[in-house]
C-alpha cells in the first residue's frame, strides 16, 4: 500500500487495487500483490472518535503539523496551541506543567522513544491529560511514513480515547468544579456524540464537510509551504487540493510577501518548474549548487571596493577604488536574462561624486539607492536614487533633513521598497559607530530618523543587515569594538521595526544582554561577508574575511524565526569561489547569489562570475 501522493503511473499500474475510506474524504489504496496498510484505516473509520495527529519527522523534536477536530475537542487545546510542539506535552498535567506526571508509565515512554529511533510502528496505551488537567487513557498507534528516498518524513498518530477514574485533585490555582471545567465536560460529551453521528453518515472529520474552495482559499492558503507539503500527504483529497498551482502561488505570496513572489515570477523557467516545486526547492535547498559563469564586456578601468546590487535580473555596479585610490563614479549593468550577458557601461545623467566603501541597495521596481562612502573630499553621507528603466537614467540626489554623520564601510538595506536603513560603519579618525537610522524615500520631504534603543550592539563596521519577516532586520558579524580592542564578530542581533518602540535583541553572543549561544555550529567570526535573505526568513551566510584557517566558502544557515535559532551547515555541489565579499555579491531574482569575479591580490576579474543557484529553474 502507498500514500496516494506518487505519480499518476503509480495509480494506474497493473495489479488489483483495494480501496479504503471511500466517502470519508480519505482514500488509500492497497496493491493486490499484498502488503499491509501503513496505518490502520479501520481505526479511522470506526464509530468511536479518533484523534489524528501528523508530526514532521524531518524537523528536530518531531513537531506537530496537523491535528484533527476530535483531538482539539477531546484534549481542549486549539490547533494553534499545539502546532510546532512535540506530543510529549500531553504527558504533563495542565498547560503550564513542565514535567511528566509521575503516573505516566515510563516503560511505555521508553518504548515510544525506541520505536521512533528504529523507525518502527508503536502500539500501546499511555496516560495523557487534557488542558483542564483531567486524565484519559490514549490507546495510541504511531506509524512512520517513509519518503521516496527511504527516509522517514512524517509520523502518523491515531488515538482512541477511554476515560480513567483517578482522583488527582484540582490543578494548582483552579477549582475542579468551576464553570470552565463544566463547560469543557459538556463539550467533551458533545464531541463523542457528534462524532458518532458524523460516522453514521459516512463522514469522518468536520473539515471534510467543507467545500474544496473553502479549504483551499480559507485554510490551506494561510499555511507555510512546508506545512502544505505535509498536509498533502495526509489524504487523497488534500493531495489533490495541494497540487493546484494557484494554491501554491497564494501560499508562497502569503508566506514570503508580494514583492518576493513578484521577483520569483521573473526567474527564467519559473513557470515550467511550477510554484510547488519552486517552494520545495527554496525551502529544502535540495537543488542548491555552485557554478561558474563567464560573461562578456568589461568593467574598466579596473577597481576594487565597489558596490553591487540587483534590479530584477540585472546586476548593477557603481563606483569603487581605482588606481592610486582614485574614487570612481561610473555605472555598469549586466543583464543575466540576455542570451549572451555582457557588461555595459551605462551613460547616466548627474552621476554622484566618485566614492568607495559605500552601499548600493535595490528598492521597489527598477530603482536603486546609494548612500555614503569615502570620496575625494573625505567621508560622505549623501543619498542618490536611480531609476534604471527610465528613458534617460539619471541619478537624483535626495535632499533630506537630519542626516547621520558621514561614514564608510557601514551596512544598509531597504524596507517595504521605499525605506532606507543605515547601521554602523566607520566615521572620521577611524571611530566605529553603533547607530541605526531610517529614511523614508517616499515622503514629500524625507527626514532621517534615528531609531532609539536603550541598548545597541557594540560599534562595528563590515557587518551585514538583512530584512526578514516583513519588517524585521538582522545584523550579523563585522569588526566589532570590545573595550579598547576590535575583533571579528559572529554575533547575531535582531530588531522588529513593526513595534512601537523597536529595540535590539541579541540572538547569539553570550556576553551580550539576553544573549545565548544556539545549537549547531556557528560560523567563524568574520567581516565583509555575504548574507542572503531566503524566502521564509532564513539567512544564508558565507565568505568575507575569516579568522584562522577556516574556509570562507562554507555556507551557514540561520532561521531567526525559530523559538531557539540554530545554525546549520549547508553543503552544496560545485566549486565555490575562493573569495566572496558582501559589497561585490548580490541576489538576483530571489534564487541566485552572484559573486562578482575572482580576485588575485589587488586585481579583480569581473568577467568571471560565480553563481550559487538555489533552485534548479536557473540551471
């Protein structure tokens, strides 16, 4: 027997098929050649109500990704209260208990753990507790589900409940006979009676009574891509619903944002690949690979310390440090959508003064914004905007009030496509900065606003600033001040600009306020590195100036949205570049990190590019 989630050829191949669960919104098929079902469908279809739980076996701790309405009403927990948690919390009495109740049989718990480790099915009875603290016996059957590559991808739990008579007394701080408990008792009786009525009509679960349109538009579209993939393996009906390209596009747009989705639509071959596969590859990074590109044209005269960013599928380079520290102010564009990409020197109007150590960031549409750096007359704090698609592209200086002090080697990013955020850098006399400023470029009279914070990360330069989760920013690494000394850093700080009073939070760095060191292997301290914001909020870090003998080409991933963020190493095929610097690397189309050129001493070879492809559609 197989899940009905394989190719159509699997459903139409020779051999008698025996169907189970028809009319229940749940259809499984058994090959005529023998073999058992992966879990007991007869338990799901019996008159007694069954709890149904799906856990993600690919994530640490096997978090719950789905529970049915019977589970919710029997235990008293809403689905959103249990999604992401391990089922072991049901062994604790009440929602605030931290330890397993002493009446729970430790032998059964050990057997569950053994079965999980060996990847085999478990059957047995285990004492569980409802949200109100009342006990019940859970006759549990837990079955691992294997993916195409032989790895366990999900764990299915089927629960049959019986009452137990144990006088445990009231929960601390509550009364056993209060009105809430009486209400829950009445609901529990209605659940068992209602389930029998539904079963007698041939149904199974309340959600299955809804139309396909309501399930897809009102429920599934609000889940994350990883959850949609998991839900699609629950039953045939969900599998068919989650095969819709329109649904996958809505899921990606809701999870990643409208702007990210719009950019991904421009990826060559995206339509051929499909939103479902694109979401899977950008979530699992299974197709990530390095490759080398050779392009035509030239960026002349030669230079270093320039800045690059992407506008759609075009790479833009501005300025840099030429021969004898000559500040450059020219603009070059490389169109990767071209069949034969080559560097083009773009004639632009009103070019800004030449500079190096500046930042170049993409805005909404075809606009990009330039800030700061070091020019012929010293450090700068001016702002220029360029519309690359204008008939006559022209740099426009933004006259703003209250600008930050002039600086170079700072970090910047854009928010909502119109707001420029600038952080840290190096001021006059080599003083390191720790401030953070925001400029709304869409305002009639733009005014710089310093983001006040009771505490800020140590002063630094050469760090990165990344946007995730819509309005959150993440700072990583750099050359940070520690007393009178300066050291490369691997600390991570975040700030939610959606809060009324934004404040810096330390994610890693045990010496910082509220800091702690997460699990996994953290990247070695570094500066001038690359940080790529992936759809869904994860940050990919590599390259830069790394202390010691560590390889700068190793890829590290951090998901700051996790309850306990953990660094993970990503190993991808292909040959990575020897050097990768943040100011010379940009993300194109949301799926390609383009590292500009190789470097030999002071010489940059901008005709040679290295590409980290995150999805197979660009290969």
